[in-house]
């Protein structure tokens, strides 16, 4: 049975109660408070084997308190909770010495697992990096998919582990690579990026490793390669799946031995760089086809990070649109915003170009339209261009119900939900013929079911989220987050 004393601080009494009861049932002694000052007094008095605290407290922000806690009791693990689920929240938690960061709402089983790990870990292994002020927001989004990315990045910042970033084109792979560099321990060194696919195959080795004068025809002087340029910093190898086999062999040797030679050179050069690679291809398929070395894959894939396509994080579209509108305004374009119906229409689009396509759309809207408020009609017009080209670029199947939605055709009253979903998917695959539907089908179908389910439950309980949560069997915080992320509107109750 676990033992130990845990201090819990949160200004929400309901969260204090739920967390406190869960920890007590698990065998821990628990003290709870709604004030940072009380928490600090307990810590100074030597109480507590572990702290769980919200970031925003009435009297002090936890990020201001953390440096004092780490100075007074460096071995005391602190788990930070926050509803401000941004990349910078995760990074600040890591930079200020938090043991772990948990975005709200969280799963109590996950919290108990983290508590158990922290309580059993040797105290001298707890992280105590120096706090550092940071500005800007390099990554945007509060979806569960992005929370996983933020937490992974926060853990990787102070390491030199090789990272492999996978994801479709336009998902922001270079942005993630830059974040790893800019907030990591190599941030004072250079960040050098090379798009392998954009370099002629016969020049890739020279680009990477440099060449000596006379090494080949046209080599009139010594040239510095990207490895040398990135000395002490980070080398980002984009589209690594397009690297020719000869260059793969040389890159593998660098990763194995930590040194390389220039083309035409004989003297080994030590490589002091962190490697971050990225690809939009399935490297395992390329390995089977004999186009990519399996041993190189394992050297590069030490820490895999998969970036979700935009259609798997549609709840982030509003935040991303506001971010891009603000960027456009900073560049001198008029500040714009979206009508709710326009945002909802954008959430139904499948975004084949991902975030890059969204950014281009927002910049186009800011530059070409005089209206301060962008309407649904404008969005339909703009995205309709892609819809005809892609053979239907909006999410397949019926759109989430809304007050303006067209009524669906009558269904067989004896048809079960499973039968309806099966029929819908069968029709969907027929429409696409020999081509498969776009990736992300699982999450699209779930969302199309979740939206009316939650909306009808709210209507049946007259908008009472507590009763609706009980009806659905969901935690109230989980329901509240889904209502916000899905932009759920009440349907008329059929009762």
C-alpha cells in the first residue's frame, strides 16, 4: 500500500475534493488548500513528500512559487496542473523544475500513476533546471493530441536524444524542431535546417559534410557542410526519407562514431550536433522496399514524435485562426475575426494542406476581404475551390447538427446505430472508389457521433451540464471541455 504525505493546492474546491479522495483511497495522507500562501507555509515547515498544485491561484502563480520551493527543498517533487493548456505552460513547468505537468481535465488514474512514480523515484534524480523567462508562442493548440506533444517536448528539452518527427506535409514539423532547439540546452548554438528532398542527389553528401578543394569537378574551393555549420547546435534533416542510400551510409557512420570526413577529405571531424529528423513518409515501408536503411532508421528513431494532421485536432482551429489573424495584423494587415458559423464550417473541412493551408487561408482573408467579421459564406467560397479539386474536401458524412443544418433524410426506425454507421461507411468507401478516404477516419466518425449525442443530452437536461454528465457517464470537467472544443449547441429535445 502506498504511503506518504501529499499537499494539494487548487482554488477549485471540487478539484481539491476529487483529487484528495482519490489519493486518500490510494493510501496517501493528504492536506488540501486553496491558497498558495498556505501551501508555501506547509512547505517551509517541512511538510509533504510531494506537492500537486494548480498554476493559477488567487494569491500567487505557481510558476512564481516554484523557484522558491526548489531552492528551499530541491528534492520535493511538484506536479503542476493547469487549464491553460499551451506549449508554454508545459515548457515553463519543466524549466521551473516541476516533476510533471498535467493539463486539465486529466484522468485520475494517470495522476495516481505519476504520483506513484514520483514517490518511488530517488530524490537525487529529480530535475532542478534553472528558471528562465520565455516569450512568444511557438506552438498553438489545446487539444489532447497537442498536449501529448507539449509534454513530450518538455521532457526532451534538456537532452541530446535524437528525435524523429513524423507527420503529413504542413503539420509543423520544422516548428517543432525549432522549439526543441530554442528551448533546449543547445539554444545558444546554431539551428541549421536542410530539406533533403530539395538537394540534388549527387550533391547531398557535399551539402551535409562539406567538400575539399578539387574533390570533384567544380569544387574550386573548400566548402563548409551543414554538420560543420551546426556545430554546438541542432541539425534538422527534413524529408529524411528522400536521402539517397550512399548518403544514408555516411550519416549512419556519423551517428555511430560521432565523427565524419568531408568529401575528398581524410581527417575525421568530431560532430557536436543534435540530430532532429523529419519525414512525411512511412520509413518502415521504404525499408521493406529497400530504399531506406533499417539500421539508420533505428539510430534516428530514438524518440519518435508523430504530429497529428489538422483534421485530428479540429478543436484547435479557432486558436490557430486567431493566432494567424494576429500575426497578419502585426505585419500591417487589418485585424479580422470569424463568425461562429464560419468557424464551425472550417471545422468540417478536412484540410488536406493541414496548418499550412489554414495559415494561407487566414492571410488571404486578412488581405483580400474588407469585412472585419469573416462570414460563413466567405469561408464556403474560399474552401469550395479546394472542395471541387479534391472531390469533396469537407469531412465525409453528415455535418454536425446545428440550428442551420439541413434536416437529414428519414431513416428506418428499426435500424440500430451500428447498422447506420456501417451503412454510412460502406457508402463512403463506394464514393471514393479505388482510393481510400483521407486519413483520420476514426476521429472524424467519433466527432460526428459525439456532437449530436452531447447536444441532445444537454437539451434533454435543459442545459444542466451536471445532469447531462451523469446521463452520459462523463466527468463534468470532461463534458465541459467537449462542449467548448466541439462548439456544441443544444438540439431541441424530442421529448
